[in-house]
C-alpha cells in the first residue's frame, strides 16, 4: 500500500512530551481508506464466523481448532499483511497491519495469541533481520500459513532478564553447523509450529544469538506437555527442549551476539500490536455489557438506567476510545517514519526496523495502557453482568481470564513502565529529544511568578489543551529533577520511575484522545462529536487525578524541605482546572448515548 | 543445393521433401486459424453472468426516518450487499470457478454505493457497473438494469428475490418481462449445462424443479448457496478490487411508478402480561377481549 508521506515534520518518538501536536497531524480511525474499511469488515466477518461463534471450542482447549483457524486466516491473507511483496506477502503499511491485528483478536485470546506469536515474533525476526536466502526460503511459507512460527526466548531462569538465558549454541568442528542445547518455556504455537526462532549463547558471549530452527523431532527437539493456563486456553503453550539440535551456520539470524537486539526490536513491534489486539476486545466486552445492561431489569428498571452502572459503562467506553485514538496515532507515525526512511534510501528492512524502534517509547506506553484497560474493562463487564458474569456461560468470564496475560507477555507492564521513561531519557542523552531545555524552563517557571494568561475557553478544548501542556510540565519537573538528583542511579529507583511512567502514559493517552476528537469535531461538527468530546474530557479528568497522585508520590520520594514545597506548589498549579468538568454529567451523557445506540459506536 | 539435400536426406526425393514442407506450413497456418476459431467459440461459449446487487442497510441497523417520515435516515447506518444478492453472487462465483463464466455485478445508485460494489469485486466479480442515479421504485430499478442486460448480452442474470430494505421483490420479475427472458423466482438451486438451466424453486410446502433455456433471469435466495458458503473477501482480493473496472453509466429516462408517501415504524411492544398456568379462563378472556386474537 502506498504511504502518503506528510510534508510536515513528523514528530519523532518521545517528542510528544515536549512538543505540541496539531490535531490535523494525527491519524485517526476516521481516516481509514475505503480499502482499509473493507479489510476491517473482512476481518470482523472472519472473527465473528470462525472465532466468536466457536468460543466454547477455545475454552475447552481445542488446540486443533486454533490451528485450523490459523490456516483459514492464512487462506484469507491475514497472515501476510505485513510481509513484503517480494516474499509473497501483501506489503501493506503499518496502519493496515494494526487494523488486521486489532479486529482479528477480539473473539478469543487463544487465537489472538497464536496470530500475534506467528505474524509478529514468529515471522518478523526473519523479515527484519534475515538474509535474502533466509527470507526467500522461509517467509513465503510463513506468510501463506503453510508453516507456523514460534519464538523461543524465555527460559525457566530467564524471563524479564531475557539476556541471561542458558541455552547454548556450539559450532561443530567442521564449522558447518551449530549444536543447540537448552530448555525454552512458555512457547506459544509450539504444538503446531514448523519453525522456531531460538535465542542461544555461543561460548561466553555477553549477548545471545538468534537462530532459525526448523521443527524436526528427529533433530533433538522435544516438546513438553501443554501448559494449563488461567486464560488463552487453546493457545498451544509448551516447553521446547533442544538436545544437540543441529542448525546449519547459514541459519544464524543477523550476526553473532545480536540476538538480544533482535529480541528487543521484535518486542517493540509486538508491544504496539498487542495493544491493538486488546482494542477490539474492549469494544466487544463493552458492547456485551451495554446489551446486557439494556436487557437486564431489576426493581422493574433496566439496570442501564442506574447511575452506578452508567458510570462503569461510560468509563469502559472512554478508555476504549482513548486506546484506539492513541494506537492509530502512533501507528501512522511509524508508517510515515518508515516511508521517510525508504525515501531516504534505506532498505525496506532497515526502514521498518528503525521506524518502529524510533517509537519504542510509545510502543511501551500503549502496551501498558491498553492491556490494563482491557483488564479493567472485562472486570467491570463481569460486575455489570453480576452473577451471570461469573459463569462460563457468558463471554465475560473468558474475556477476563484472557485479558490477564496481556499485562505479562511482550515484557511485563512493570518492565515496560521503566523502559518507557528509561528510553526517553536515553533519547534525550542522544539528542533526539530535548528534555533538558524544557525541564530547565519548567524549573525557572517554578521559581518565577505564575502566568495569569488564560486561554479563550469558548474554543473547543482550549482548557483541556492548556492542561495537557501543563501536565507535560509535571513530567518534566518530576523526571527532570529525579534524573538530576540520581543521574545514572535513577534506574535503581523503580517506584519513582513507575510513577513518572504513569504520568507519561496518561499524558500520551489523554492528548491523543483530545487530538482525535478535535480533528473530528472540525470536520464533522461539534454536535456530531458531542459524546466523543465528553469522553475526551472525562479521560483527561481521570488522567489529571492520577498525575496529581503520582506526581505527589514521586516528588515526596526524592525532594525535601523548600524544594519539595516548591515542586508540590508547581504540581498543584500544573494540574489545576480553571473550570472543573462535571464528570458525573459527562459519564451520564456518554452512558445514555451508548445505551440508546445499544453499543459502542465511535469507531 | 540439390546434391546437398540429397546428401542429407538419403532415400527421400526432393519433391517428396518439398511436399512435406508445404504440408508443414499448411498445418502451422491451419493450427493458428483453428486456435483462433476455438478461442472465439470458447469466448462465445463462456457464460456471461450479471449479478444485480442492492446496497442495503445492515440488518442490525437502527431504523429511523427523516423529512416528515418520508425518507430513510442513513445517518450512522452501515450498508452491505443485500443478502439475497450475496447468495446469487456466491453461486455466480462457483460458475466462474467450475465452468469458466464471466461475472459482472451491477447496481443502481450514487457514488455512495461504490464500497459495496468494490466488496463484490473483492469477492471475485470481474467487473462492476454502477448506474448513476438514486434508486426509487422497483419498476425504475428494473428498467435501468434491463438496459445493462440488453447492452451486455448476458446469458444469466441473478438478482435477489427481494432486497431487505424495502422488501420490494419486483425487480427480477419486471426485468425478465422487459427483456422477454425466462424467469425463475425464489430460486434455491441452479445448475447450467450448455444452453440449459435446471432450477430448483421454493413453493408452498415443497420444491419445484424446472428446466429453462438461457438467457434466464433468476430471483435468488438462500439455497442457491448456504450461509456458510458466503465468502469473506480475502486481502489479496481487496487489493485487486482497486484494479478492476467499476464502470459508471448514466441512467435511461424511466419514470418511477410509485412515490413514498410516509413510513411508519411498528408500534412499540406493550408490557407483557403473565397469566398463571392454572388460570386458563383469564387467558381466554385476555386473548378474546383485549388482544382480539380469538
């Protein structure tokens, strides 16, 4: 798919925290092309027909059915969307691949995991790092679904500390092959894959190395039993044992010692795609909850009319809307960055790699935010269903169990929180994002006389955009002062990093929501976007509350005396509304709209 | 030269060799001609199918009316291929794949119907025709489509037996009548061999098997194929749909025979009355006096 490259300068990864974005520069789901809309309908139809209609088969651990659905997905071309055309893929842009990932994932976490593991971490290491021969040999088979892929990184002793794996690769005496020995665990798709991406250490290397290993039981590869899991029950998850498994030297991925880099970069893509995979699940769960709340009567009243239920439904819809807004904003940034790099003469491979890596901060932000939103959404969904929600008969129970893994895989949310801030600081040190200048300015502002300029509140989102600008100052104040105080030691202060990360996450999500809505209000009219405007305001209100709490927590943890007082005053000033929104009215407005539509109808 | 040929040909005379050469060239020329002829015959024998598509609201749409209840409110409504037409399109795709038919799709509508046409192209239709006008009544639509059929020389025309929006159900019948073509309505099975079609038709309490010569108009429905046979456009099909022809033709002058005066929604359901299972008298009383059902 051709990518239109914006002539304007595209925001670099992480720059959102120091720069203002024009709403016309963000991509929204309302900008999908007719072709993308048709793709969305196709994927939805597949999901409804093959996945949702057979939910019980997934819940009864029918691994064969997961494989069958993967084959059907291959026939329909869903597995080849991101694969370049020269390797028999469709070579579509990043937004389209996100779109397919989003809508194919909501029927069952089992299928979603199988799909993500195959198309993402099972295939992408080869398309991104493989040699021409490797790509020609393996990628067409993976794109068509003739073969399925799996990614072997985690080991019993190497989870979040992925580079500490004990699996070894030893070069044979004649130099023709490596012998791999070791144990990998939690390997998605292990039961039906034909190809493993395996990470192993050669000798005493500091870093691990990646290998492409064909699944051949005759070659020392054995599988453990299927793991019995809380959720994603029909995702085949097994241990994989390598016992003197011979791998030709030409099957080494990239260079010796490059495995950790491959693993991390594959995870960047995996993170944003995982966020996408959680989006339609939220939409679906919210829809189930709305339908039920409209139908279910207590005290001779449909429960949707009760404020306690309205509040939940409004929050569920709002978080979903925010997730969608932020994911596609980032996805288009990545797509444009890839296009720019290709135009600058980079190979497609390199452009894609660097394009995604550029937005690694946003990928981590989205992974954390959306995986927690789907968890909350399904939890509240169960609550709305009451006792029925606790029963296996309703889809809420499996949605809740399936959602849980999203906070664990592709790097735990704890790791991703610290990565988000850590990578941003690194970007600043490399000069890619100027944090120091704006942070210094905030420091000066704290000591100066507060500005009494007020925006024109009659303009849509004038107050909210002013607040977003001030919230960014909160981050700069907290993270900047902490970095100054602790220097390289900052990464030891995990609670502080986590608080700073929460501030960063909320800013990105709230700003994306406001920008999308502002853009749409301009083209479709404020009246047509009334509910979306309410959702953007509600999201920001919640974000401000959380940022206040996390900011305070962070400041008190490292500042004392006058410095602490000054920063707390700053926090108060930066998070203050001129006109507080009536959030009860906002929630009621949102809930009434979705109740009347009997569904979430915003994207 | 002669000596040279004799040297290489041994026992064969020069005349004999010359005649062989002539036969060889004649064969080449004839093969080319027969090849051309075969292609022409094959082209002529390739069944040409037109599937008439209605662009209708998705079945889950909320139905509202505007302009004093005289117009359907399309705001927020998603449009799809009319389900009865989709069964026909899928059947046409089977003909294409098994018997080599050419499949075109046609609809009457403004530019807003093009996504629906492109879906039909993504499913596998070879070409689409949009008659550039807003459809009014069944007679109007049938006149427009009949013109396309006449100009396109179609052997088989498949339309849904009715569209699920206004439930008209007149288009295929009127079209067949205007074109003087055979017509089978409520068709639930269709086979074509050469110039002959065998159609299965749903009738009260059973099925009717019919034979008819092409050209033929079918009013199709579920049964032509089953729901599970309906095709999801694959990603490559969607990408290829961009490159296929979507021809826009101007409508012919054909007045509508009817005008919509007003739409009404069914009255909202009243509260349910529960009658105790032992109280049959009260049930009869309510059915007789209140519901006036017995």
